[in-house]
C-alpha cells in the first residue's frame, strides 16, 4: 500500500552472534519516539517557505486514513484501513473480521476543520480507495470494486453493490487502488503487480478474470495485475490504460497520467495501452518513463529524530514512494503550481519536483535542494496520500503509526517477533497507533478562503455547473464535468459551446470539449475549431477527440497537419493517432516519416510511428536505410530505429518479407546499420515457435553475410540464420563443412573457432555430436567450450543432454552458468539432471546454490519434492557460517582500485557501475551507504531479501520453454522478461502457459568459491566509494 519495500532482508542469527559480529541492537527490543498529540504534532514540521500547514481532522474522529476524497458538496470521505497490516494478527483479538471503514466528515461551519463525522460504511476488507460517483462512492476493496450509496439521507450507506470483481487479493501494499475520474469520462485505477509466494496465505491471491456481476457474460479483455486499467461501468467496459502504478495515480491539468512505484517516485505514462494493438509485432517495451532527473531510489533528506529504520537500506533514499499528486489547485506559487508531490512514509516526508517539459514526456526536477517540501522530526508521521481539495489546498493523509512496514517484508526471527536493524519488533508493534490518524491541509501563507470552499454542487443549476469549468482549481472543473455527464444535461450544450470562444483558459476549453463529447453533443464544426486553437493543450485534445471520427477524411487531414505542429506533445499525439489508421494510407505514411525524421533519436517517437508499421515494415526500412541526420545523435538513433523496423518484419515471420529484408540489408554499406538490422530481425523471429525458410535469393543473401563480411556482421547473420530453417544447398553444405574444419583447428583464433561453432549451430538437425563432445573438453578455450555447449543446448534430444551431463563438473564457470540456465529452460532436461543426481552421476555440490534453490522451488511439485530429498545432505556451508567466516572483510582495509577489478570479474555479469557491466540487478549506488556487514550479507545470501522490482519469475510457454528472469515491463499484449546477462525476451501473453514468482533471487549464490576474503574486502570498499 505505502510502497513495497526496496530493501534487502538481513540474515538473522542468534543473539550472541549478532552481539559479536553485527554490532547493532537487533537483540534488544526497539524503543523509538512516543506519539505526539495532533495539535502538538504541528510543531514537528518543517515546510517550504511561503507555505503553512493546518490540521483538518484527527483522532478520535478518524483512524488509519489512507485516502480522502471530496464529493460534489464538499463532504470528505475518508478511507480507513483499520485492518492493516493483517486482520489475522493475534493482537486484534476479535478474529479475522473485515475492519476497514469509510468515514464521512463534514465541515458544517465552513472554517476548514472537519469537526463532525460518522461511519458511512464498515465491514470492508482492506479498503484503500474512494471516488465520488452517481450520488455515492466507488470503493476499492479487493477483490471487488464496490458502489456505496446513502439513499435515505441518514449519512450511512444502505446500498452496497459489487460493480466489478476478480482483482488480486495480494499484500495490502500491492492491491488495486487510486480511483480517478479522467478528462475523457473514463474511470482510471492503479492495478499493481501481485507479489511473490513468501507471504502469508491470506495475501497470495493472484487475481482472476475480471467480471461485471450485473453482466457476467460480457466478454472482457484478460487484465492481469501489473497493468493499470480504465472502465466505463455503465457500459460494462474495462480495458488496460497503460503503465503500472502501485499506491497512487494522478493526472495533471493537461491530463497527463503519472504513476509511482516504491523506489521510483515519479513515472509518466507516455503511451496509452489502446495504441499497442495497432502493431502487435512491435516490442514497445515500457509505456512509462522514469522522469526524475535525480534518479530512481533518489536521495531524500529526512529530519526525523529517533527514526525506526527496520532495514538499514531504508536510510537516505526513496523506498516507499506512494500517494503521488500532480498539483492542480491553482493557488500554489512559482514552480509549485506545476509540481509533482509524492509521499515517503518511511522517512516521514513529502517530496516535490517541478515538471519541466521534455516532449513527449517530462523531466522531474527537485525544487528544494537537499531538503524536502515537508518533513517532520516525528517518526510516527506517515504521509501515505495526497489530494487537492475544493479550496485549492493540498491535503496530506497521515496514517500516523509507529510502523508502516508490512511484516511480510521482514524475516521472522522466532515465535516472539522479528529481528530488524532497529531492534526486535513484536507483532503488537505493527498495531501501535491503529487508533490514530490525521489529515492536514497545506496552503500558501497568504491564502484566504473564498466563499466557495463549501461547494454544494448537487444543488446548483446547469448554468452554474458550466460556470465551474472556468475555475482555476481542477477539482471544480472535473467534478462539474462529471455531474453534467452523469445527469445527461443537454441544456448545457449551448453554454459549453460558448466556453470555447477566445479568451477562456485552455483548461476550461478542454473540459468543455470532453463534456460535450460525454453528452454526445460535440459537433464536427466545434471540433475543427479546436484544431485551430492558439493553445497546444487544446489542439492535442482535438486530436484525441478526432479518433472517433477517423473515418472522416477531413479529420484525417487535420491530424496529418498536426504532425507539423510547433508543439512536441501535439506531434506525438498525432503520431499515435495516425498509427492506428496507417494501413494503405500513403499520406499517413508520409506524415509519420516526416515526424520521425525530426525525432529519429527519441525512442518514444520511434515507437509512436512504428505502431503504424504492422504491415509495411519493409517500406519503412527502405525509406530509412540510407537516412542521414544533421544531428550528432542521429546515427545512433537511426541504428536503433532500423533495429526496431527489422524486428517487426522478424516477428511477422513471413518468407517473402524476410527475404526482401535480407536482400536490402545485404546491399547496405554501413556495418553498424547492418548489424543493428540483423539483430533486430533475429529478436523479432525469436517470438515465433515455428520455423520457416527464406526464398532461394534470401538464403543466398544471408549466407553471403555469414561468410563474406566483417566478424561482427557474420556473428549477427549467424544469429539470424539460427532462427530459420535453411534449405539444403551445395553452398550451405560447403559452409557447414568448412565450419567443422575451422572449429577443430586449434591454430585458428578463438574468435574464428567460435564463429565456426555458431555456424554449425544453424543446422540443429545435423549437429556433429562427436565434435561437440571434443570441443567441451577442459583443455579447450573458454569461448570455444561455451559456444559448443550453446549448440548442444539448442538440441532438445537425449544425446546432447547426455554429453553435457557427462562433462558437468569439467566446465568452466561461465559455461557452467549457461548450462544451468539452459537445463532449467526445458522440463525434460530438468528430469534428466534430477535422475543423474539421484543416480550419483552428478554430485549435489557440483550444482550452484542458485540452481539448487530453483529446483527446490520448481513449479512441478514432483521435482521440488525430489530436490528436497536429494539436497538434504548438501555440504554447502550455511549462510551464517559464510558470513561469520568472511567477517574480517568488513574491517574497511580493502583497496577500492583492486575492488573495481573484482567487480568486473565477478559482479559485472549482473550489475553495472561506472560504465562496466550489465544492467540486470539493482543499482548498487542505492545500497552503497549501507554498512559493510550488510553488503556482505547481500552478496553471500541474496535469497533472503530481494529488491522490489527485481523479483524473479518463471514463465512457461505453450511450446514447452521455461524462462526465468525479471518482468521489466508488461502490457495487455505481452511481457518483457529480462534474462540474466541483460538480454530481454518479449513473450506474447497468448503464448504463455503460466507465470509464477520464483521466491528466490536471480543473483548467483556461491560467489565465495571465486572471491577470497581479501577480494571481498576490496569489493566492499569499491562499492562504498559509489556514494
């Protein structure tokens, strides 16, 4: 709920061990601050100058607030998650009864303090979000989206209805949340990724098909956790909206959507999900941009006294970002008027960034240097959500608890509690403060309340509601729009049309346009006028609104004209919209070409135009293969662009198209472009489970690239050939025979021998097993051995598996790692490995700790049970023993220069620092502030704590493959899995048999075998210099 923890769990030892080795107070029960009473808590705040903070509501009226929303009459609905962190904790006493509530508060005298209130609804389970709708409220309470309404005026909900159901019942920090009414009249919601299997049983629900109970037969798209959604409940429509957020979702005045994810405090949803279906062959990857110019896991500047850091990794940077809020209230001064605010409850603060334009996205720039917008010395201050109210103030929701950490992120020490960096935590500590909670309001110091703070919108006429669209505070505009659309107020049409005249603010005009659209009253003439508006905010919305009229050639022409707009955001929207209709429209193709010519190095513009290339990718390739850019970055952008184009053709996997592409590539002169094109084609082809052949001319061109080109081109061509079924020919036979000769010739360079072995691998039906067996002998160069093993792994038969098993303990470390990865990808190989272990042909100690853990958690219970029996007597040292043994490496006597070499040799296959290594594991800058003993623990025991966002998943495909990696992006069409080594693999959801969390780290265990204590000391010092 408040940001899934970005930390690494400790290995917990006995009290004696901790006292002698760790030198911190994990054996003692923590103490910490005592809570402040509400009014006294105001004295603990440090706020940006020119602002003031006021108490709005507190206990005993409310407790455990996690979200607030104001209805059209200014009444405040407060969501209380009283059952956090678990309704089944013994200290509750009453048993597992739902305990969440919705409180309804009123400010009867208009002084801004909510002095009265009552329970609007109770008996809810882990409720965490609320939004006014149709005279009642929508409430998120997984697995249900509820509608609650008071029909008899007694202030209590007597109508309760499930609107939509099937959402994942996972950890409370990761559930569906953050209902927002969008400018387009859809309702948006954050739907976070469901977590792993370490959690208690009540939080292991992964979600199922969504269903409208009122219309159970309605066909709905498959929407899994990890994709934000939008819906029209009245029309029984629900779809993916793009991006993924955890606890928080926000729109700015221009209706840009922003998200948050624990250590990533601000993300911009750049591409709406609806556009992706135009080209299922394009690997868009992420639809969100991480826009902070101060990075992810960014530094924060807490002023808290006696902070309870349960994990040392929580100190000094974002770990629990949540409750994101783009300020739209119209009363904040300077850069704060266009700021993104976000809560960081672990560090007791609220952070602010200015959103600077960076089309088609933004750059979030820290406003306060080395201090925060709002911070408290009180460790109980737990800001978890923010919203803008009717008065333009920003309201801060303070959960006010001793702890916000969920026990599922901690390791159980024993039956009496948890050992943490702050000390021993009892289960009862998680409930301290569950009778408290505060809501604050932040306004400029010179703020004066207007007479309209109490809205009473439900009682005003249509003319007054339309007038509210002119308000500088978006709260008034969006609620007036919602009410006009809900009421189907046709009498508002002429009044709305008048608002589109010159002189009104662009914010007013876009609300008027979408209100007309919601009333089915937006005429073509009105929309055409919007295309000519002086403000790009209006012109962008005109492009969006024209999508429903795309069959009209007049609007197609106007959108084409918008591709030349002076504003980059308008251009980008025009590219997305045109891409959905690009087929067989030469004018559209020319317009998209024009856009990308000016933005060739921008990955977002590349994706936008190529969404229109589903059926003419080769036409795009022909147009841009000889492109020259005036900008220095143009060449790199061009390579990336042609790579994506070629990947589309590869994913389409059509003989004529592939052959044509090969022939075009064969005619290129630029080596870099040739390699980028071949790699892109290979990447696309990998998404297909079947194999096809090229035309004779296409095969000749590919074979030519494999033989008569620089080594880097030959390697890329071999990679492409391995994805195809090559036709028998004299030329192919000659190439294969020559490759066998070169592979066997120890006088040849290692590079030539490796290329030759890879060439042999393009014909998996003709693998020379005897030769491959010789090439994986211990005396062979490491590169040769690895190449030969990879050829054998392409074959799924018994003979190749037997050869590898017979040499298991003779392989070099890098080859051994490839073998383990390859064996885990196929069920029949896993069976063969387990049989070899059971038959004593392979010793358990020959297996890395990583593969042992994966086998112990294997999806097939028969395998995992057998692993438990076979591994029980493993002689591998316990983690406690290893850490104790390596403790001398933590004395600070290491050499960071030598440590850099250790990093390069041992860690760079998964981590990147100073331009060296692979971007696969977590950013080590974010942990460099930790103690050396904690860093040592992470290295020697990676499985006990996995960084959020780096959880491993096993994906089984319908053709029998099993891939293990990190899900780096996900949309309604596909997932992108990053594999160890950094390579990414796009998997269409239609090809997935199952997805399961691994519950173990993908970081390799057993590094102690190749890292001495001195090496470890050097490595730790190198990491410590990365602050």
